[in-house]
C-alpha cells in the first residue's frame, strides 16, 4: 500500500479495514501531500504479475489553496491580504469622503468624552455601593468571570507578596 501511495505523497497511516484486507473494493489511507503540486486523479503501478494497473483516486477532503497568499483554507476572493489592500486608509480619503464620516461620528460619544462618561458612571456605581462598584473598587472583574483559574482577569495584575531571604 505504501509503495502505491508514494506516487501521491507520504503515507501516514491506513484504514484498519484496509490493513486487515477486509474491504477489498477500495483502500483508504491518510497521506501527507505537497499542496503546491496538483493531486493526480489516477495513479499507475505494476501489480504482482508485472502488469501496469491504473487506479482511480478519490480524495475525501481537498483543502482550498489561495493563489494570492499561498495560504490554506480560503480562496483568492476571500483572501485577507487582497481585502486589506483594497480598503482605503484615512490618508487616501478626499474631503468629500471625510465630511459624511465626520457627520456620522458626531452622532456618537467618542474619545475623551467617552472616557469621561465611563469614569463618571464608575464613580456613581462605586458611590452607591452596588455589586459592580464594590468589585471595581477591589480591582476584581464585575461581570461574573471566574477568578480562581482565569489569568486574564483584573485579579491577575494585583501585587503578589513575596518574602526574599538575604544570604
């Protein structure tokens, strides 16, 4: 089996039924292939009698290969590199394009105003001593996150007491 499959790629393992010669209508194998080369639809090998035999190959799964970035798992139309290059940066926008964006942003609270609103809200919450305020004052997460094993919470950057010995 490995000899036959070697024309496509390197065999990793074969199906149990194939290894036990139970289902002889077809053989299944897991093969590591080079995706830069085309995968053959059929392979040719010589059997025990010395005759050449052509066997059709079916692939259960063929990964999509992007011709833009040579990545696996997407096609050129969905490539992030292509999409990023097509998006205009703010430097490329004209004044006519910037003006409607500015009008739309004026409907929202952003920047320093937003930071000020958040700070005022947190001071109010701490002042009325609700759950969120108490947790914020103690530097702990307030949205029911796990603190025992979750290292990404606010608790993780609290100072840890250490005792060092001089030698």
